C-alpha cells in the first residue's frame, strides 16, 4: 500500500491508523495489551486479517502501543 500524497510504502500498522479502522478483534487485543502489559509479540495471519484485511505475512501491526509481527501461525 502506498501513501497517495508521499508515494511511500506504508506498513500495515500505519495503514490501520490512517484509515481509523477499529474492529472488534482490534478492541479485544487492545484490552489484553492494556490489561496484561504486553509490549509485543506475534499474530497469526488469520487474526491479523481480522484487524486489517490487507495484512500479510511479515507486516508489523501496532495495537494499543504494542507491536505485533504477522506470521503464518
């Protein structure tokens, strides 16, 4: 995905922030991050696509300040 203004590649974490998507999955993960103090981890591609339908393996999603790498499992 590219930024139409700058023409630069945007990671999935940035694209979800700019498009202001808030899905039920993102809200649940955000609650867990805040409750348990999670700073980062991995998400399966299936869960990542619940947050951002355009997520792919290797992307980094930022949810409630925690960074999650998208993996196959």
